[in-house]
C-alpha cells in the first residue's frame, strides 16, 4: 500500500481470489488516502486583456528598487473589463483583484515530493564567473553534487544603477535550452545556482524533506524575507512548476519585459511563475544573500550556519573556497538527521520556525507516545488477522472438497440409473426370447472367458512393452555414453586453432546433430569443442548475437568481418596444426587497423590529458575563413582550449589543436568496408515551398517514391518527418536542432546497423546510389572504420 508516485502514465493493480475482495478494497482505500490534493491552475488576465471571465489580474506595479509592488485590479466599465493599476480608472466597478498567491501547506499522511535534484549554472566564461566555475568543476562541488547537472554558457549583460543585472531576457533563452534537453523531467526539483553561490545540495535536500511538499505540487521556494522573496542566487522549483512554465510561460515575456525592462531574471521568473498559477512554499533559512544587506540578515560574514544550503555572493575563488570550508565545519558540528527510516525525521532537523512550531512539536511528541502505546495492540491485531485469514483459507478448501465429492456422487447416481434402465430392458428382451436368451447367455459366457484370456494376454504384452521401454532407455543412455566416449576420443586425436573476433566465410555447411547425446554449443568454447570432436568438421563459426554455432566441412582463409561478436576456429589432426596456424596468420594479415576513438576537450574543460580540442572552428559570416581552438598549458595542473593566442598570464605551451584525423586507404590484402547503403531523407510534408516557382519537399519526395529513384535504389531506405527550422540567408538555413532530431530517429529505427554506410540525402538532390558505391569501393576504407 506504499505509493511511490502518482502520475497518469502509471496504472497499478491488486489481484486475488473473490474471498479477498474486501481486504483488497481496504488496501485500495489505504492507497488513495495518500493521494495529495493538488489544486487546479487558476487562469488570470494581463493588462489590456478582457478580465470579465477570469476576474483576476497578473500584473503588478513596482518601485524602482522592487521593494514595494502593488497589484492590479479588474475594472468593469460599460460591458468590458480590463486589468489596470488599482484606482487606475475614475469610473468602473471592481469585479476582481490580484491573483490569489497560494502557499502550499506541508503534507500529512500523503505522498511527498522526493528530493532528487537537477541543478544548473549559467556561466559567462569571459568574466570572473569562469574562474569560479572552473574551481567548482575541478573540485566537483556545488551543482556537481546534485543527482544531475549541466552548465550553460552565458554572456555579459548590463547593470542598473543599483548594481542589479538586466538579464531577464537572457535567462528566458537559457531556460529554453533546459526545456530542449529534458533532464529536468527525471528529477523532483530543478535548481538554478549562481557561480558565486556557495551551494550544498545535501543540505537543500534536508530542507526539502522538512517542507513535506505534497507530491506533484507546482511550487517554487521563497528563499529570503527581502523584496519579492525570491533571490536568483538559488532558485528551487518543483518539476510540475517547471513543466507548467514551459507550457504557459511564453505568455509572460511580452507583458513583463515591457513593464520591467530593467528587471533581473529572479524578479521576472518569480512574477511569471505567480502569473501562470504556480504556488509557493516558504523557507527563509535556505539562503544567506549579502546583496540584501541587513534588511534580511544577509550581511557578509562567516559561513558558520550548518543549516544554510547556500551563501551568496563570493566572487573571488579564495573567498569562495574559504566560505565553503567554514560551512563544512559548521555542518559537521550541527545535529544530523536520522536516515534509518523511510523519510527524514523532522524532530531531528533544524526546522523553519513559524508561529505554530512549538505547538507542532508538542503534538509530534504526543503522537509518538500514542504510537508506542498502540504498537503492541497493533502487532497482536496483525497476528490475529493473519491467523483468521489462514482459517478462512482452510475452510474454503474444505468447502471446495465437499462440493467436488457431491458432484462426483451425483455423477455416480446418474450412471447407476442408466445401468438400471438398461438392465430392465435386457430382462424384458430375455423374457420375450427365452430360448434365444439361453443361447445368448452361453455365447456371452464364452465371450467373457475369451475376453478375460485376451485381457491377460494384453497385460502380459504391456508388461513386456514396459520392460522393453526400460531396456530401450537404458540402451539409449548407454548409446549416449558410448557416443560421448567416441566423440571425446576423436577430440583427443584432433586440435583446433582459435580466431577470436573473426567471422570466416563458410563453405560446405554441416549438420552435426548427435544420435543420442546432447549437443551444447552456446558459447565460443563449446562450439569449437564440438567441431573438434567430429572428424568431418574443419571449421566452426560462433555468433554471440544469436548464440548460433555453425559447422563447415571445408576451412576458409577468407574473413567476412573482424568483430568481437564472432569467434571462428580451424579444426584438424595434430599433423595439420602448422597448416592451420599458417591460415590463421594469413587471415590476421587482412585485419585492418582501426585507431581507437580520440576523446578531446571542450572549451572550459581541462585538456592536459587529451591534448586536443573538440570545439569546431569559428568561421566568418561567409564561412571562408576560420579561427581554430588550441590547447594551451596554463600551469602544471590545467590546460584549456582557446581561440587565438593563450591568455597572457598562462604558461602558453601549445599541447595540441583539433582532433580530426584523415583515414588512409587500406593496403592491398586488408579487409575493406563493404558498400551496402542505408539511405534516408528528412521531409517537411506539410510545408509549402519557400518560393512560388519551386516544388515543395513533399512533391519532390513523392516524385522519388513514384519513380523509384534516389534513395529507393539503396539497399534500404526511409523517409523521416522533419521539425520546424529557423531562418537563414539565401545560402544556409538554421536546421541543426531539427537534424539532431532526425538522426535520433535513425538511431531508433535501427536499420543502419545492417548496412556498411548510412547516407542522408536531401530531396532536392539528384542522387545515384550505384555511382556512390563505386566511389566508396575506390576509397578502400578499412573495415570497421
């Protein structure tokens, strides 16, 4: 009856006998008693929209420093209603006010939101944030201690006169990146932490457990008692709230960015979440933010509170590390939560104080006392319940047996009546034909005697058959032993040479099904061993894909493929060993050299070991000139990929550049890649042509289908649906995201695995697969490259 998660994607069932229905219904009620009540999303209106139906408004008007904000009201005037600043109209009737901001209460007895964290950080690598982020990455602190994390690249944004970054528009785009990668869907909470925030995910998880958020709630955490109560240094938002933001948050950009062009992203995010109907919970002990000064107790000082999840702001690496070390000492000295139970015991966690905290603790102690008192009674009741169920089961079994006996008795009675009726009929016939009955009786007696004799003979035959069967089984066992012995003796006279990772051409297949013994060939060793025990077997090939073992009467020195999924063997007499080794050496001379995958580093990562850069070169707008990334040494512990020369204070030794390699043609005699083609095209079936005098992609694709040309002449082919594309100039189009999706469809389709090459062809390309195959053959690509 313990619920892991409530979601429409799941369905669970209790199953049992009819007699258990009442018990199962009781369990069902226990389950549904744990279901959280998540209030529905309330729709409100923006300024300028008709608020006659919603009767509530999203907009607020704030002072320059965002310390004080006033809500809008919905005014009705002559049949229309609009959201305006309160007392904004001289005439009109107020029919509604601000959106009701709902505080979600801690759950009691219902399923709670988990504490799995997906954390991200936005870093402007060209600013001081870059050094802080490198420090966090190197030490694997902060977001690296969440259940999953990612770092997004940011850029410089302007500041207001009061030193707040005007970055709302930039962060709207960053959140869009999170929507696209979908990692947030796998975790209970999404957390945005700034690089200059000293952040402890483990402490945050304790806070979230103490909040007891009902599972599925759409909430964000108010983290400070200052201004609008939502500081961007540590933004904590539940999965349901993030999903709602991605669904409805697009409506916020227009009105909020217009009304507050100099707003920071935290004010924007909080205002948007409120506007689309996200609820909130309050925990002012999450964060100490020096940016709010004494107004919220956020003055910079020692990081000595073991219950704080984050400290902001520390924009120097040494200061950041000092704060982190101080906080770790404070956490070590603070009381630890009990991890023995299924959840966190709130009595052992420093709680967020409220007006009813003392009363709550008293009720908690009383509940524990009653629980201890009721424990023995509950255990006894459980034992009685189990005993009762056992007795009920036994009674049902007896009733079932009795019902079977009654049914059998009824059948016997019916058979008896039938026999009685037949007997009476025979007596009647006997009275009518007394002379004939005597004769019939004599014949019957003779027949009975004859039948008894035949029955005895049949029993004797059956006994002989059973004895013969046992003898046959024994002979079969003896035959299997003899066959095993013969095979083993033959195996001693022969030897096999193994070719691991090789699939040889098979000539003259053999069926070596044994006569009496069992053939076991479901491993490379067993496959080879069975070939060695059969004199006519000269070659075996084992495939791990289907655990198949194949035997051949002729050995071949021509490999089909070099792949770890295969194992081939040559088998013959001991005097043939040298010849088989020579064949093996000939085969392995045909093995192509395929260099290992080279792993290079991205800009911002340490390239000290890889000595190469993964970033693509940066082109000019015509793509005629390119600036390349180079791996430069900074010091003995770190090297980084940079465009242009190394930074001035670095060591500057060049360790490497781009990691691309040109594959040379395979030498003569070495196995080359085949020319089997899987071809695909990506089609926007519903998009009109870009120019009136062009044909649409769908028309071009249908022409290929009708004529059977282009990709239809490949060994296999597919059309995949394309997604929306960005704009571009006359020579290119922004379609990278779309084609990442298309290649994912190729992966899921799986047919590419059956062919040597995968080919993407545009529908407006006139393509000849047979000519491509000639080019590929001339390239002599080493097999497996």
